[in-house]
C-alpha cells in the first residue's frame, strides 16, 4: 500500500526560497552564505528587492484583519501546531544549524530544544483587559490592541531561536509577521518560513532573505507598524533612526558586556564549570554570555587555575559533525577578523593569557576556529574589558571591595545582564540588585525563557522580548472610559 508523506515534514533541505503569502518565491539575483566550518559556500538564497518587500508587506497587511479577529486561544492553537511541526523537522534543522551557524550537535540541539520551549511557553500568556478604576459613575479599563504588520530582524548567532521569540509573541498578540534573517545565516529562517506556510493562513508569516540593503527597505516602509531588532548597538541606532520617520513601534535588543561577580565563599569546584559554560556558550557568541569575570582576590589564583583546567579539559572545539565537540567556529569572516585583532592584543599589550593560545595550530576543516582563552587580570581600560568581545576569549579581574567591584561592573555603556555568585544568597541578591542591567541572576547566569521579559538597560536596548511584557510590546495600549 502506498504511503502518504507527512505534510508537516519538509522534504527538500537543499533549495531555499523567500516565503511570501505562503508561496515559495525566487529572485533574479541570489547570493551564498559561507559554512564557517570549512569556509565553503552554502546553497544559494534569494536577494530581495523593494518589489519583494512590497509584496510581503501587502500580503501581511491583507492577512491582518482576519488573523487579529481570531481569539487568542485560536491563535495559540496555530502556534502549538507549528511547534509540533517544528519538532518533527528537528533533524533537518540541526544539520542546517551545523552547516550555517557552525554549531556542533550539542549546541544545535540546545537551540532547537529552547525554540520549542519558547513557542509552547509563549502561548500560555493571555492579554486581558485591566481595570484602572471602577466607581459608581464610570469604568476605566486598558486593553491591548495588535499593531498590524510586524518585522523581526535577527542576528546570526541564534538564527532560529531569536526569530521564533519575536514571531511567537507577534502572532499570539494578533499581528502578522515578516522575518528578515541575517545575511550570514538566512537558510534556517527560510526553512522555518517554509514550514510556517504549511501551518498558518496566507500572509501571516513571511520570510525574506537579502543583503545589507534589505533592512532599510523594511524599517522605512510606511505600512510596517513595528520593528523588533536584535544585533549590535551600532546597527540598532541606525534601525532606530530609520523607524523615526514613520514613528514605528520599536524593540531593540543589543549588545552586552555581562559581568559575573564571584565572592570568596563560593564552592570553587561547583561554580567553575557553570561559569565556564556561561562564558563560552556558543563559542562566546551570545549577547548575554559572561564577558567579564570579577573574582575576589582571596580565591583568585585557585579560581583561575580551576577555570583554566575546565576550559582545557571540557571545552573541546570541533566541527559541526563532531558529537563530542562543545565549541564550534566563529560564524563569519567579519567577526573572525575582529577576534583575530583582539587575540593580537595579547602580545601587543602584554596581557597574560591562560592557556597561551596557539593561533598557528591546524584548524579543523580550515574554518574560522579560535582557541578558548582566559586573560589574567588585565587593566580595567583594556579592550578585552571595555568591549564586547563576542568570542572565546574572557578576562578575569581581581576585586576586594564590594562597592568598588559594583562600580567597575557598572562602568560600561552596556546593561544587558549580570550575575553574582556567593554562598550567602542574601548578600548575592543585594549585590545583584545594584547591577545596572536588564536581567540579573544569583548563583546562575543565562537563565531565560518565555515566562519572563528580557531586555537591556543603557545602550543594550529599548523595550523587552518574551514574557507577558514582551507580548504587550506587540500592541498599542488603549484606554476605554465607559460611564455607568
């Protein structure tokens, strides 16, 4: 008996198209991203033009009235069906993440797991009308009204998860959505869009790939109601300027330079593996990874020795087909060049590196690989301390006075996250609450999820993603006054 192919399964993982109004479309011009494991080109993807943008916006705008008229429960049912379909295609997405983002199987698996968690957690939220005042004379409530066409512009480090965070909140709130992935990692997002076209009504989810010219076409488009951008501070400022012309709603989740403050009463053997993980997760290419480690002088030497041991023994670097690898390559040539310059500062500035990196060693697959490296107590004004390195090179700094270390941790234009580590949880929480950051943790780091908002202070962003507050960010609040 003939079998029918599972309609939720993607069959072709080698060709890539824009997704506009649930149709797979091509463009006259194409481009290729690069596999960071091998420095070889990946399959071609579209380069979208203004015509493609106009078609996608028109499709999303046409779909908005019917999509927004559904109940939140009905929209949640679509998202849960999408989550199930996504899970059914995890093997294909894992292979793409390895080839495109350079993630070994362990790292790819983490992103895919978190993606499912994000969708299913988001749909548990509900926007409700809130009573501001009720008297014998009047009732004043506030409700949350979807905006219309939303755009998500996503980076290359978490090319599926970050887009899904935006998409799931936008759709549950009643908006339609256009996803613009990074030119460095377009392939996975295009396949997510192809899968979405099997689940959602026409025009609800659209995905456009392109070069550097595509973002401005979306951020200046008069029929786009909101832009949610994740990326660098410099690009975030350009996005904000572009949105100003039409007063678009805007969420910016930008860079970070997260500090972790370690008190002398910690259990070094227990704490060091955790901090090694959160400093070097995805080869350090995570905005909210630990970027600066402030370790009390009483335990500094022992802590550095233990951390160096874990880095050398447990953080194996390898290619995307190595199931034993923890760290992969740097994702693209731009970031690789920036990090090579940072590594060059070791000798130029006289920093002490532990272990001393051997940049001449053969690289797996001839890709963009760099060795995990610790910098031993550099000056506070060193670039490795003041800049977001976004790679596997992390400074450790000594401290002795609580007020002083808090001042040093806050002495940055960034304010994304931060953590404090101590056996005295009350003291750790007191210190954590003094950090100028959007999310702070006690005795952990990088714990994020759909249950809570995530965003930055200072130049790390405006607005929040995820959680009920992230859902509200995809709406206009409307106050309703009704006399009795």
